[in-house]
């Protein structure tokens, strides 16, 4: 039997392999990533693994409806500062 990929390798491979044409990231639920991770690692929690990688700067996580999107760091969309937008709408922009 071949040796299993590390969690980091698996997640990076999933982002590249499971994304749809025109998209740079994957939805963890709709792409099948969560289920595939659990099957490959005998029930391990994909949330723990992805949060760890995000904390190390190896991937970027963005919340979306129904779950989260995973991106490679150099392909992630810029994060909006919703606080600045709210202040601007309130007429309190600094």
C-alpha cells in the first residue's frame, strides 16, 4: 500500500483538484472535500486540519453560505473590511 499524503498535502491537492473551472477555491461541503477528508483519514476532523493550516498561513479560509471556501494563499480574494464599510455607511468614516 502506498503511504498516505500528509494532511497539508491532501488539502493543497484538494484545492487544486476539486475547484471548478473559473474558480480559485473550493467549498468544503459542496466539493465533497469534508467527506473525502474523513474517509481518507478514518474519520478525522477536516475543520481542525484546515484551521491549523490557515493559522500557519498555508491556506486561506473565507466563510460562505453553507460552509467555508479554501484557497491557496496567493490565490485568495482580498478580504473586505466590513467594519470600515459599516462606519462609512454610518457617516463615521475616519
